[in-house]
C-alpha cells in the first residue's frame, strides 16, 4: 500500500510539474514526462532488485536477469535520446535537457553494473551506492523533489 501511495504521489508531482513550453510543443512535454518517469522507475527497479537479492527474495539468476534487462532498456533509452541529438531534431534549452537525461541514464547504467558486481560479490557495494546517489541527485532535481 505504501508503494502505491508513493507511485500516486510521484505521478501527481509529474502531472503538476508542467514546463512553460508544454503549450508550445506537446511532443516535448510528452518526451519529458515519459523520460522522467522512466528514470524514476528504473532507479526504483534497481533498488528493488538489490533489496530482493540482499534479503534472499531473489537468487543470483533472477537478480542478474532483472538487472541485465534494466541495462538493456537503459541503453535503448540512451540510443533513442542520442538520435534526437545527432538528427539535430532538438536545440537550445531542450538540447540541454536531453543531454541531462542521457547523463542520468548513464548514471543508472553505472548503478546497474554496480549491482551486478554486488551480486557477484556481496562485499562489493561501492559502485552501486555511488552511482545510486549520483543518479538520485539528477532524478530528484528533474522531478523537483
């Protein structure tokens, strides 16, 4: 129930955090909303997998599989965002936002790779924790937490 409440609060925040340009280009607004949601839920998935593995709820195979799926989806997101940049479909302030999204996705990749290292050796938590904190700084700034 607490998780559902948290999700509803996040969605409410996302819905009310309408950028000034939303009226000008609903495509940019949709891209921003979907991207912010993707970052937030990717961050949650990695944390949930880490918790599930640490508590014994997930075995090595399940934790590894879920983490590798998160990595693949995050890489796909980076590729799609980079295509916006290379196609010159975006510029100015919007370009800076897309670059920030790419940077945050890369931090999530660092977190995910740190999780894989932790799964291999439970004493190895440094990369997971460092990238988790860096990713959260970017995500919370984007979501205005």
